[in-house]
């Protein structure tokens, strides 16, 4: 079997990768700057800051499924460019309004919701576009490089954000992220590889409803996609529960100063880069299916170290927790996303990705609410134990499924895709998963910005 061609000699992929790298770095500025605008400039309350995050998260539940059906009717590259330009304009409105002293919370909510909607369409089109840009045997390499950019941005971005915010103020610093989206749009616009015309062009409300049903049915009946979806969704639920109270636990129970909290996250984020770099070696050593299972387990086990931490000995435990979790998340995301992209027929790529995103991110607000409620009634440390122990078992969805037996990425099965999609009863119908073991149940949200291309959410 011949080795896949190097993406270092793929000029169009390098344009996409470069655009993504700049955008990821710029997004780290917004991650800190927009909440600080709300808190320091507009004197927002805790509830109002929470609503700001909810405003950007809401589109993933509201338009997540229709976005997939719409993207499958369009060429993906123009959708990506429109998403970048729209987000650049929305974010640029913040420093402009602040300069004229007319900035208010209503505008921040509108910007958050608008960027959320555009991010939904961008993410769905982005994951559907990569298989059209590179060859099937290059998908894992492409996703690894994109994950390295995301991980690198998480390591270098907070420091850059702190410098910019200190020098120019939070509102002005948002300009950097707006500019990064412009760079991303230019990079994607410079891609020259022709994109095939979409084969799925039915229009009308009835057709849209049917298309959404096809995407749901395809994922829920697929013997590989279903367990990945349920593994990721349950992992995100417990991760969100954990993340909702982690900083409170560090500050109130462990009495850590802000500088030490930042040190924990900065050091722990190195795990993301390690996981991304190690992905190829893992697959070569233990093969694809076991890599997905082991990486899902690693992410759960890492959480256990945090509630062990006590005053006086907290830093090693907290750093270990962040580092181990950080290794597992990109290792899991790279390989399960590459698998999904490779096995799904092109005409279903948008709907498959939208359905997966709807399922795996739909558990985030539920986990956050559960974490906050449990933290109030049973305490912060017991809630962390609940989240950590629950997270340790999410890997069972992929362990007890055909995923564990995969040695390599199977070829796309057009007949299976057609059969599963055609069997759809529609959005309002009852879906009865079949195929594979019965009962087997697969882009990260941090602050204001939803991180692109990650399915398992990372801790804040």
C-alpha cells in the first residue's frame, strides 16, 4: 500500500491551514476580550455574562440541523468565505461602537448570536469541505495539522490576548479577531482546486424537512457513527458539568490566586499539542479503532485528578488533570472526525456533520446546568467527583461497538448511505436504530468563542 502524498506539497491545503492558524490565534483574543468588555466596560452581572455565552451557543440547537441540509445543496467554499466575512463584520462592530460610546449589552448579545449562527454554517461546511480538498488517505494528516493549529493557538493565544488587552483595552483587542477572519477568508478564497457542484439540490420546506430527517436517520442507524455520537455527547455532558464549577473550585475551595489558575490552564493546555502530535504514532502502533477507544478513556480518567487536589498540594493534581485530558481530546477528535469524513458519502457530508454537532453539543448546556445545580446542593468537590466518575464510563459506547475492531478507515459505502438515508421516516418519525450491537450509542465551547473542528469539549 503506497504512502499518502504529503500535504506539505498541497498548496490549496496549505492555504486552508494557514488561514485556520491565523484565525485560531485571533480567536483566543476574543475568548478573553468580549467577556471582559461585558464585565469591565458595561458592568454586566454574573447572569448577564452567562447569557452572553448562551447567546452564542443557542444557534447550535436552533439552526444546527437545517444548516446541514442547506450546506449539502451548496458549494462549501463560498459558505466558508461568507461565514468568515460575516463574523469579521459582526466582531468589528464592537470596537467601532465602543469608540463612539454607543456599545451596550444588547449589541454584545446580537454579535454573539450572529457569530454563533455563522459558526454553525462554517463548521458544517468546513468539515464537509476537507474531503473534497484532499484525498481520502490524507484526511487524518489534514485533521492532525488543523488540530495542531488549534492547540498551538490555545498555548500562545492567552499570552497574546493578555498583552493586547492590557495595551489597548478589551474592546479594541477584538479587532484582532475580526482581522483574523478577514485573513481566513482571503486564504480560503485563494484556493484554486475546483469544487464539484452539489448533487443534492432539492428545494422547498418539505424537502428541507426530509433532508434533515435523512441526516438524523443516517447517523442514528449507522453502526460506526451512532456509538461515536453517543460517546462524544455523553463525554461533553460530563465535561460541561466539570467545567461549570472547576474555576469556582480552584478559587473558593483551593484558594488559588488568578495567576496560579492561569498557570494551571497554560501548562495543562500543552497536553492538547502533545495529543495532536502523537495521533499518527498511536494509530500506527495500535490501529484506528483502539486509538479512538483509548483516547476516549484517557479523557475521562484525567478528570479524576482534579477533585483529589487539596489546599497546599493542589497544583500538581490540577496540572495533571488538565494535561491528561488535553492529550485525550485531540487524539480522539482527529481520528473520529477523520473516520466520519472518510466513510460518509459526499451528498450526506453536510447533514452528517450537522447532525453530529447537534447531538454532541446539545448536551453542553444540560451539563452546565447540572454542574451548577449539583455544585450548589452537594458542594463543589462532590460534583467534580460525579462528573469525573461519569466521564470515566463514556468510552464504553465505542468499546462495545464495531468501532473497536477497526484497523484502518473503511471505504465509503454509498449503498449503505443511500439505504440508511432512504429509510428515514422524516423529522417527525420515530427512529429505531439498527445495525451493530443493540443499545450502543461521536467543533469545543470555551467562553464567548466556539472552537472550530472540535467535537469533545475542552475544560475552560
